[in-house]
């Protein structure tokens, strides 16, 4: 390497390092603030109160009851259709009855 090229390379390296710090530091600070605001907003979300939880629990239990009723109706309709088929051995009684 020629002797007068080393100071030039050192100057370019120092200039690039200073430029990188001047450009990237504000960007990193801004990204850090944005991430901090997002984390703080996540923690500040309103929590459900006891009244809301009770209302949701009631709605879920009503939906569960409705689904069970629909399942019972579907089972009855399937047994009824199976009983009307000529070669079927199905009965109209509950499946658990023997």
C-alpha cells in the first residue's frame, strides 16, 4: 500500500463513522420512542369490569344452551329419518337407552 494512501483511508473511515453516528442516532432515538409509546398504549388498554365479564359469561352460557338444544334436535331428526328408511335398524329412543 502506498504511504500516502493510509491517511486518506483513515480520513474516509473517520468521516463515515461520524456521519453514521449523526444520521443513525436520531433515527434510533425515534424508533425507541415509538416502541415505548406502543408498549405503554398496550398496558393502558382498559380492562373489563366485573359487570362486563358477567354479561359476557351470561351470553356464552346462553349460546352453549342454544347449541345443545340444536344438537338434540339434529340427533332426533337424524334418528327419525333413519327410522323411516326401510332397511334401517334405528330406533326413535335415545341412543343411550337399551
